[in-house]
């Protein structure tokens, strides 16, 4: 297998581990000029030989990521434009992970279509950002004035008044989050 077209991600780009059934969102904080075969994880493994990475190309570039919640807590000022060196992360005891880039998938932006003539409710825009930060897929339907959010294969419709339509296990929690964001 050779490196595929995903050679690197942009600094600050949100990504998920494509091999994780329920991945947490991470942020690319460094893009070293190294391949998976060149980056030592520990005394026994490179990124290429680390368990779980065997099916990815040895010549794939690596990306250093920090989970989004950790990054927000440890580096609230992070602008996504300046690399965070793994040594600096280690010095601050901030957990980070180095992946072969093809193992990562970009988090798709579900922002409102700029050609849409309807103006989205600012409260829904804020709520959409919060839900994305919690790992949900969110679509804004500015014309209908609602959000559609998905997690674990269940879709929910969130109305500006806080009502949540959907039968999944997260409906009640989504109502709580909606109230938290509104207050």
C-alpha cells in the first residue's frame, strides 16, 4: 500500500480517527516532516508498526493531534495557525497522539450554505457549534429554522424554542444542552 491522497491536514483542522467506531474530535496541532516509518512512538514501535497502524502506508506523513476538549482546556488561546511542538506538549503533560495521516478523516463542516437566502437564528448557530464540539454531526436548516443533529446513527431535530424531536437515547440530553446554551 502506498500513501494515499491524504498526505497532511492543515494546522487547526478538526479530524477523527477513521478506525474508531465512536471517535472524539481531535485537532491537528503539528505536521512534522516525517513519515510513519520514521516517527518513533516508543522504544519498540514507530507510528507505522504501532498496533492498529499496520494497514497504513509506511511512507504516509504523520499528523500530531490533541483531542479538542483537552486542547480547549490546556491551550484556550490556540489559534490553529501556530504548530504546537510535541516536546512542548510533553513538557506540559498534555496528551497528544501521532497518526499516519490516512488514518484520519476531516470533520466535515456543516455550516449554512452561503447561497441560502434565509438568515440562521444566532442561537441555533451557537448551539450547532456546541453540538459539533461534542462530536455530533449537525446540519443547519436556516429555511426551516431548525438544526438536525446526529449521533450514534440517531437523528434529532432541534427547534429554536428548545423542543427536540427524535426517539434516540440522547433526546433528553439535547434538551438540557439547548437550555444550557440558551441561558
